[in-house]
């Protein structure tokens, strides 16, 4: 639409410029023949001009030349119409720009056109006459028809109109509406006539909403108005809104799915772990099943669940150790029978550590270690075991002599026969117990699997 407005503006400016170029020549032309020659040259250059007129200072037509050569007339006794154009052109304080008027000129054509009139002065500044031209409104409508037809060929509805400063339609694809007042039918056209670009929606043909876009033509104070159905004009905007809505919905659905996944995979498991692990369970069997299930996951939640389960198991183990120490202490304090105390200690050791038998060895007057009490051994082991200080292959003898725990793995290739191996044990640990009252005592523990004791088991 801006390009069309510029084209109309250039047409008007070019016509006005041609008049100004001819003004000096008309001032020098003394005869009608000379004027006709100038008019013919002008008409040859401008096919959109219907007539050229030269009027005397009183407004009478002196020379009139039609569009085609050879039809010039002179000595016309007629007055130019409309007369107010001449009056404005020859006014004492006339406007510096040419006078524009839309209307019908003198006989014989009465063709509707745009009249441009400008005074002609001689070298001394005296008014010689007025030169006027009539631009055919039909010619102004030709480019509008071409644009509308091109849009119709593409299946689009479009109407274009050119409105003058009086609100009359001076160019339109529909020739029947030429010179009709249309300001009340074209919303925003009055703003364009005052130099502002406007876009308005209003009722159009068929009772539909149409979009009216108006752009001013500065050179002539006119306005170009383009009308299109609002649904077609805003199709791109509506499509953009549709895509924007689809993107928003996609983003919302994606956010909802992300939240549901986050809720199911992270938030809810963390909430469950926080509730179920507020207190230490009473036993290993009381550890929540949900934590055991989550510990099988290979992500951070699984690591957290495994850490919590491991922490609870360690806590239960430590509590068991403390309970054992408490029960052992109660047994020591509450009983004077050493066999009962030793038996209690051995039972607690077997409960805490993976051992299948335990025995307490006490040296006699010759320093030979004999069984004071045992648990998990045969009677033959209890009555027959005797370890002299010279038996350095025995873990019990080495532990008592060194004052440190000693462990050994039992094999059939040992140089000295072993009661423990014959009893079916494959690992043995000797722990010295040094006391001022009891002297040196050795706690000997056995397990059937050939696995060494770790430091935690030794400490227990």
C-alpha cells in the first residue's frame, strides 16, 4: 500500500512539475499557435492528461488542447469551470503550491478528473493568465484495477480507493463510485487526510468485518484506502497466534510431563525415605521394604537409599554390640561362677561374629594351656587339648606370648597335628586377655570356612 501511495504522489508531483516547467514558456508565448505547440509537446509526454487550458486573468479560456494532436481550439468564448479554482489560483496571497481540484471541466468532455491550476506571470511579475490541466480519474484508477485483479486471481478479496481532501472517491476499480463521498464508509480515512497512517476494523460487504488501512498522499492531501476482509488480512497474525498457542501448549504439556516424572522418580521417593527413616528400625527385618526396592536403582536416589539402609544396618550392629557388652557386664557383676561368666562371653561372641566355636584357655602351673570353658567343641576337644609354651605353631601360644591377636588358616599340611582341624575348623583366632587377677588367658575362636578375620571382628 505504501508503494501505491508513493506512485500516486509521484504522479501528482510530476504533473505539477510539468506545469512549472511550462510556465516560463507560456509567459513568452504571444500567440495561440505558440501555446498550442507547447501544449502538444506536454500532451505527448503525458498520456494521462485529458486537456490543457490557458485562461486569461478573468478566467476565460484562451487556448484549449485535447489529448490527441490536431484538435486544438482557440478563441473559445467560455469560462473555466469550476470557477473557484481560478479564483484561488489568481488570489493576491495565493498559496505557493498549485491549486488542486477534483471535478468536471468545460465542454465538450466534462470528463471527471483532477484539475491542477497555477498562475503564469511575465518577467515583471504581472499576471498573464492561468495554466490548467485535467488528469483523468480513469487513468488514476488503472493501477488500482490491476492490483485488485491480481489479488482476485489469487483468490483474495481486495478493494482500493483514493480519497481527496473533501472525502470524495477519485480513484477506484468501480467507476460507478467516482466522486461519491465515502468518509463515513471508510474508517480511518479522515485521519489519513490529516497526515496520519491509520488501520481500523469496520463493517464491510456481506456484513463481515473488514480491515481498512489508510495512508496519506502528502503532495495532494489525499489518502489511499485499502480494504480487505479482516479474516484474510489477519490470517498471518492468526496463524502466528495459533503457532504461539501450540508452542505454549507444548511447553505446558512438556512441563507437566517433566513434573510428573520428577514427582514419581525423585520427589515422592525422597518423601517416602524421609518419613520411613525418621527412626532406627528395631531389627534388620524391620527395615522398610520401599527402601530396599529403591536401593536397587542406579541413580542418586538409589545411592541415597543404599546409604540409608547401610547406615541402619551399621546402627543395628553397633546397638547389638552395646547390648552384648551390657549383658556381658551384667553377667560378670551378677555371678561369681567363672564358668558361667566365660560361657556367657563365648555365647555373645558367637552371636556377634561369624564363628562356630569358642574356647577360653587358661595356663596351669607348668604354663600349659588347657580348656577352661568352651562352646561348640566336642568333649574330646575340651578334655584333650593341651598347648605347651614350646608349641609355637599354635595361635593361642603365639597370642599369649606376644600379647597380640594371632589368626591362622588351618591346612592338612601342618607340621603338628591340630585338634581344631580335626574338629572341622579351618580358621582360628587367638586373642590374649591379660588381667592382674587372672593372669594370662586366651580366647580362642574358630570358624569352619577358611576366611581370615577382619579388623572389626578382631576388635569385637
